[in-house]
C-alpha cells in the first residue's frame, strides 16, 4: 500500500468513524458519499498545484480563469454539498433520539 493509499484510507476511516458514532445504519447509507468526499479531496489537492488564472501578457491588469480554476470551483462546491449531506444526516439522526425527559413530556401531552 502506497503512502497516498494509506492517507486516503485514514481519511475514509476517519469520516466513517464520525458517522458511525451517530448511527451504524446511517454509515451503510452514506458510504458512497464518504468515498466521493475522499476522492474529491484528493482531486482538489492535485488541482491546487495548477494555476487557476491566466494573465494577459500584453495587459497585466487582465486575467481570466483557466479550465483548472473552473474545475476546482465546481469540485469545491460538490465537496461542500457532500459534507452538508453528511452533516444534516447526522444532525437529523441525533435529533430523532429521545431521552427520558422527552418521553416524560410526551406522556403529559
């Protein structure tokens, strides 16, 4: 196993542990999303090495975004959306669990 694969595996395990802490069945549902997050993180790291803007050599005040810059923007939006999915799933799962106080309140209604 290469260092890159170990790092990916570590991040995957880390994200799985966060979800598993909330709910085990939720982890099974979110595994594909977690795999996508790890892949997107790796692609973003690679794209950070490439210039995102091209400067006009004749007029230094003009610049335009490169294809890598557009791809980076799209990937970062996708990454944010996937993280939100996991965050909402965990918070919904946590809010569904009732404690004894909630049971007591419900019995009085």
